[in-house]
């Protein structure tokens, strides 16, 4: 219970501080307060003055941030400058697509990564292990955006690209972790007593490595979310990643600050959830 | 596997030479246009053909190699320096400073890397001259990559500050800056070196991603990332397979870094 409260407090603190850092960066970014409407000669001087007065409301970053939180608590995330739509509406439309992409990508990455890491522990599967190492190394050398393009050319889903981007990290980490666990003295004892490879793997190796593997689960969510940006942008998937890319290209700072905070919350929640789960498993074994 | 590692190091040295000698090896300037022959295929004048604006592709690959291979290490050096100063000071001094640094590290690491990169890149001007864009891109990579390295340096500096070696130095009258300068920093050198080498391929890939998304190095200055934008034109790609060369060079270079950095146990 205390652990959960600690994690929740950490998330709130990071979000509040991160949000302020984001808002301050956005406020001091070159171009803040410059409106396209300034170039519209059909507007009267009074309209221009009104526009500048509305921009001046955000001149103090602290006041801007307090106002932002006030609106946030009322459920108002502001309006996208580039897309001229409420941010909450944009998120409502795009979050399901990103959830599907991230979910499918993570499922693929973990199935491939963990499966091949387990296979590489078996002495009979040396060639499979070598092939997996080669595939993981090759994918690690490719930029995520190129993998997304290759998927487009192969008429494959962008979700496959997300899976391939996350796979090598999952494979390499779990393979090293499982290999280290397999070399522990109690595993050697079990092997000496004649236990089968599968039994050793399931009863003696996996439970030892489980907390760290779960921690990697949290980190892999962060990796998959990062991969969403190039994949959704280049594979034309209407998700949060594509939205972030469009916001970046059009310097839509309101949208970017909101997206940054949402990504931070999701990442922290995933990491904290996996940490807690790993802790519970560790306690259970202890 | 020592032979593979040696081959990787030789390849990296060759790439280093090519990027340093780009001015002598390139048949034309990276921005010079041969307007009468856009999208030309390989010929004696243009070994790798020309791009859609009629620029010599070999020259652009050579200059792009120079930009990526000189500036990624520069960004890695910046990251390592930041990590050394921030992590080293936090680990050595401890107390509230270390707690504050750890919180800052958590804050930076809690955001997806590429997402953070495009967000901060978008906060800086996008419509800038090519040299400014390349400086912004790599400076940004250097400034945002410090957190992971600083965590490692912090842990190492803390362990060193509480080691018997440091205790002995303190007992001998060394303290403060002398202890840091003469005893802690030399022992942090291997960690900092490792962080430097590990950061280079990461930054090469990050620049490629940013440029492919239109947020990196601006035209006409070439980098591996901006050269990869040719891959977005599938019809031209099938007509001229030489357009894959920048990608092949990037993969070989990043792979060579991996092979050169990997420890023996990773081969098992």
C-alpha cells in the first residue's frame, strides 16, 4: 500500500514538474505569440489588438501554467492551433488507434523476443539462437522510420514495424537475464539431480528472472510509444504518434505540451505498475 | 569473433577517412546541380548517378557521411561531458543535490526518447539555414541524451567516493577538489569512455529518424538521415537501387559500432 502511494506521488510530482517545464519551454520557444492572423490585412486594428491581448494572457509562464491546470481540471485541454479542434476531441479520436498499434506491437515483440530468448537457452537450438541474434542486431541497426517505410513497401501493417522495433531490446535483455539465471548454483544442482530442461526453465530459471522481465515490460511500453511517432507518421495510421508529428511540424505547442504530459503519465504508470507487480512476485517467492 | 571485431574497426576507420577526405574525394560540391541530368543513373561522371535535383549522389553521400560521422561523436561528447559533470557532482557530493539530480534523471527518462526529441525540436525554429539546423539537431541530441549516462556515472562516482581508496586519500590529507580531480575522475574515465562510444550509434540513428520525419538537417546540407528521404519515393527507388547506398552505409556503420563495442560474452 505504501509502495503504491509512493509510486502515485512520484507520478504526480513528475507530471506537475514536467508539465511546468513543458509549458515554460513552449512559452519561451521562438515564435510564441506570433499569429498567422497578423498577416491578415482584412482584419481591423481593433481585431489585431484583441488577438495580441489574448496572446499576452500567456506571457507569464507561471500564470499560463496555473491557468492551464485550472482548465485541465475542468476537462478542457485547450484547442489545437494547427488543426483547429479541441485537443480532447483529437485525443478521443486517436487514442484507440494508438492503443491497438502499441498492443499489437508489444504482443509481437514479446512473443518473438521472449520465445527466441527461451529457445536460445536450449542447447539443441544453437542455430535458432544465432539467427535470432543476427535478426535482433540487424533490426537494431535500422532507424525506426526506415523499418516503417519497409513495412509500407511490403504492404505490411505498421503494427509489425512497432513489434520489430521493440523486439531486439526485449530479446537481448531477456536472453542475457535468462542466461545469467540459468548459471545460478541452484539451477546447476537441479540439472545435476536430473531435472529436464523444460522443468528447469519453468521452475528454476523463469521465476528468478521474473521481476526484471516485468520491469522490462514497463520499459517496453515506453519504447513502443516512442516507435509510434515514425511508424504512424509514415504508415499513415491516425494515432497519437501521427498527431505528435503533425503538431511538431506545425509547431502546435498547446497540443505538444498536452501530448508530452499524457505520454509521461502513461509511461510512468506502466513502469510503476510493472515495478509493483515485480515486487509482489519477489515477496511471494521470498 | 576477434576477426569480425577487427573488420568492424577497420571499416569504421575507412569511414572516418572517407568523411575527413570528403572534400578531396567528392567529384562535385554537395549542392551543385547538374540541371540537364536529374535522376541520372550511374555513369563515369556520376558514379552513383544524380538525385531528382541533379546533384551528384556520390558527393552527397561523402559529405553526408562527414556530417553524420563528425557531428554524432560531437553530440556524444556533449552528452558525456554533461553526464560526467551532473552525475559526477551528484555522486561525489551526495545529499540533496544527488536527490535533485535523480529526480531530474527520472523526469527525462520517463518520456519516450523520440517523442521528447521531436517535442523539443518543434519548440526550436524549423525554418532555419542548413548549418543552424544541423547544429540545432545534434546539440539537441547531445543535450537530451545525458540522463541515462548520468545515472551510471552517479552510481559509479558514489561508489568511488565511499571506496577505501577515497578513504585512504582523505586520511592522507586530500579533500574536496583534489580528491575529485586526482582520484575520482581518473577512475570514472572508463565509464565515461564507454558512455561516449555507446552514444554515437544511438545519435546516428536518432538523427536519421528526425531527418526522415522532416525535423532534422535542412536541405541542401546532406546527412545520412536527409539522404534517406530518397527512400520515400518508391518508384524512383526501384528504378535506381543505388539509392539504398546511404542506408547500407548507415547499417554497416551502426553495426560496426555494435560489433566493436560488444563484449566477448555477448557473442555466446
